[in-house]
C-alpha cells in the first residue's frame, strides 16, 4: 500500500511539473501502449515466438534423450552393479558419470542459449515498436506516451496498442531495422525538431527488459 501511494504521489508531482512546463493554451494529450501485447500480437513477434518455440522443442528433445541414457545407466548400476567384477563396475560408473556431466553441461548451455536468443530478438522488436510509438506520438501530437506497465490506470480509449501493431506490420521490414541509421524507416520528425524528447532506443532498451517473446 505504501509503495502504491508513493508511486501515485510521484506520478502526481511528475504530471504537475509536466503541465507547468507546457503553455497554458496547449492541450495535454496522453496515450499508453501495452508493449508485451504488441510484442505478442505483431507479425514479427508471432514469427519470432514460433521460431523460439521450435528451438525449445528441439533442445528439449535432445536433453530428454540424454537424460534417458543417464537414467538407463543408473538403473543398470543399481540392478547389476553388485554382480559385476570391479573392472566392469568401474567402467559402467565411468560411463554414467561422463553422460551425467555431458547432460548437465548441455542443459546449462541450452538454457543460456535460449535466454540469449530471447533477449536478442525481444530487444530488436521492442526497438522497432519504440520507433513506431515515437513516430505516432509526434505525428498525432501526443504530449506523452506511457508504457502500460508503468501506470496505475488508463482509460481504454487512450490505448493505442492496436494502432502501433498495425503500423509496424505495414512496414514489412526485418526486425531491428526501423529507424534512421538502421537501414529502416526514417522517423517522421527529426530529433532536432523535438527538443528534450527521449531517444527511442532508450525506451526500447528499458521496455525490452520487462518484455519477452517467450511469454
């Protein structure tokens, strides 16, 4: 409760400062975007999720086969170990330990590989979404566009997530290439025309930390 009240107070001060900085005749216009939903529902996100799931399935199958081999050797040692001569028993135990070691190593490597892939692809798509959001914000004269997860409540009619998804899908570009200097689409308004505006890449980096294609 205290944390929520603190956040509300900070948010109130932030809005007060923002409004004070805007001329009296200017109309405040806010919107928000559900970045995780945009990531899940955009065409690039759907393709990335399908590709990611395919990698998960392949790795799971490989690890399951290794685990079965380890378990088979363990069962054999428990059932027949006492009946073997010392050399046979040692050989079987060495095989078991080697396969167990390989399984544990491959399990860790697979987990690290999937996590790295998730972070890489998520960051690229969220970077693109950030560029799309900025372009929409500048074109439609929004005072500020929030990420849904950073606000306590927002009216449904200021949710522009669907619009962001449609605009991104219409670009038909490789992921991570939206924006000037990335081989993609140049933002509608140059940085110099919007003094004090935050960099889209900054937003993309922060939002990517809270989003994932594996959800």
